[in-house]
C-alpha cells in the first residue's frame, strides 16, 4: 500500500514499482511452492527404497501369526510354538546362505517388493561394491542385498538408494530420486525469504551451499561423514585375456556363475553357465569411485540442460541406472584401480572412455529429442520428410561458402 496509496504529502503513487514487486513476489512464491510439492510428491511416490527380501516377508508373517493366538483354543498357539510348527530363521543373525532366493518364492510381500534382486543381478555387472568375500553387501534387517551406495535408514526401516538425510519438512527420506528437488527447494526458499526474513534466509543459504557441495562432489550427507577416511571395496570384472595387458600382480579374486543374456537355458543344453571372475580392489582413503569431476557430477544430479537446473521438471540422470557396466557411472578412480591391478591395458582404457563419451552424447541427444520433440535433418531425410526451412537455409549458406572458396 505504501506504493499504491502513499501519503499525499510524501510522494505520488508508484504503480509501476508496485506491479513489478508483486510480480516478482508471485513468481518466487510459485517457484517455491512448485519445488516443495514436487519434492513432497517424489518422496511419497518414488522414495528410492530397495525391496526387502522374500525371507523378511516370511519372518514378518510368522511374527504376526505368533502375535495373534487362536481365539478358539488359546493353547494352540503355545503348542505350535513348542513343537516348532511356526518355525524360526535358521540363522539367529538373519544371514542367509549364498543363494537365498533360489528356492524361495517372491510373492509374500506387496507389489513393489516382489522384484527382489538376486545375486545374478550383481554378477552381470562389471563393477559393484562388495564385502571382503566378493559378495554384495548384505542388510541383516531387510534380509536382502544392498544396492550400490544404499544405506539402511532406521527411521523408515528400509534400505534407501543414495540416501542423503531424513527431511522433517516433508516427512521423508531425501535420496537419489529427490536430492535434485531438495536442492531446488532450499535454493528458491533462500531467494524467496531473502527479502521477507533475512535470518531464516541465511539458514537456507547455508543449506543450499552444503547441498550444492555434496552435488559437486557426487556424495551425500551419509557418505560425507566418512568421506576423508572411507575405503571403498569394489568387485571388478576381470576379462579372460585382456589384450596388451601385463600379468596382473597377486590380487584376491572370486569367481561366480552368471547367465548370458538371451542365451538358452544351460540345463537344457547341458553346457555350464558362464563363469565371471572378479578382482576385489580397494580404493585409497578418501577417494570416491563415483567422482566424475565438478561439472559432470553436477549434471548427473541436476540434469543435462540449464532449465533443468532451475525448474523441477525431470528426475536426476543418475537415478536411471542405465550404465552398462555398473549401477552408477564410475570415475577415474576406478580406471586407475584397474590399471594398477593390471586388469585392462592403456589402449583398452582409451576405448572404454570413448565408449562412455558416446553413451553420454547419445543419452543427451535422446533427452533433448524427448523434451523438444524436434527431429534432426538426417532423420527427416531418411524418413522421406521435407527438411525444415532453417536447415535448408543453413545448407545453402554452407554450399555458397564452399563455392566462393573454390572460385578464389
């Protein structure tokens, strides 16, 4: 009101300034509300939980059965418990044998818990985090194998992929699916409250700075607690005869059987399954195997385009898990570990790096097409479509420039 209806003795009404301030305020409020509801919706619908193991659902159903004695005869429950009908886990610690899902059906839990990962899902990759025996990390609470960079959260009783922290503002876990939206929420909150509540804005500025630090370092709040002393243990696939490589030094290896994709059943053909040998390698203290550099780390969380860095449109590219060799893209640390272990030669590493660059370009091109809906000129001509006008104009300019150069 002090701009629209000021005191007549002070100044004249300033309608232009009032409209500008109200417009900026409405835009900031809209961005803040949009990022908050996007964060809240993602945490509710895609919290990033890993599925519990089928044995957990079996034990849980047994616990519910033990807690509800029979109404007809209360002694029936006690007799069944003494006779062992209800049963107990074979191992008091909750650990299962080497293949816990071999003979156990996976239809004991809800629909989102049916697809429990088997050991074969890990052995098909080239790199995954492991224990000292070469097997994936086991969660004794969820009774399932932990995915790479997963952490068990006691607040929700679940393992969470790339867990960052438990956010009381939204009442859920900030993980790989919602870390980007949380960063946008605290950023726009700091901008919004900068003019309204400077003290609270300083708090949000600090949260924005710490969250962006984790994004640039490709780490989380949980991983940052031991970032300078953490030693990662990785199982790295060893090819049979890597070309041009020197004999590897004595390192610990483990061999597993993994089925070949799109191959016939080994039991029907009589051929043994494929054997994959993994080397158990250790990183140096403080090294991050997923560190890709500041810029690539930022893009792996916030997106490939500038508008994705400011608006909560898409999920983080790192949540796709579409890399062929591992669940997350590995950085130069893993390449150095392979080279020191003699697993790959230098020329093979250059070929692998070239393949990764092509994969990144292909993924950016696919996301660009999906967002804009445009088709490149080559694809248009291949499909018999008429190229767009600006493509034809650009081609005529290049042809005229080449003709002028030949004339000279």
